[in-house]
C-alpha cells in the first residue's frame, strides 16, 4: 500500500538524509521517496502498522509529520 505524508521542518539535504536513514530501519517499508522541495514522503508499506511507526519515528527526529489522504 502506498501512503503519502507531509513533513514540516526539513530544511536541507542533511534533514532529508536523516529521514531516509530512519525509514531504512523500519521493517515492512518496501520503498520510499523523500522530497525536500515539497516536504513530502511517499512510502510503500506492507501493513497499516508501518504507517504509525513511520509517524512515530519521524516525529522523534523533531519533524512534524502528518498523513495526507
């Protein structure tokens, strides 16, 4: 399933890499694209539970994240 998120607070390539590194550690995240310019994340996940894990872990990096319907 593909899920889209808005991430506020990414200001540079370093921020983008932090998000990507975090996503790479979440089991069940099959692929992802992080757009620094748009402040968006598109992730392909196996199950709904990965959505809450993504939100929790990205929030722990001090970014504001919300799911976009």
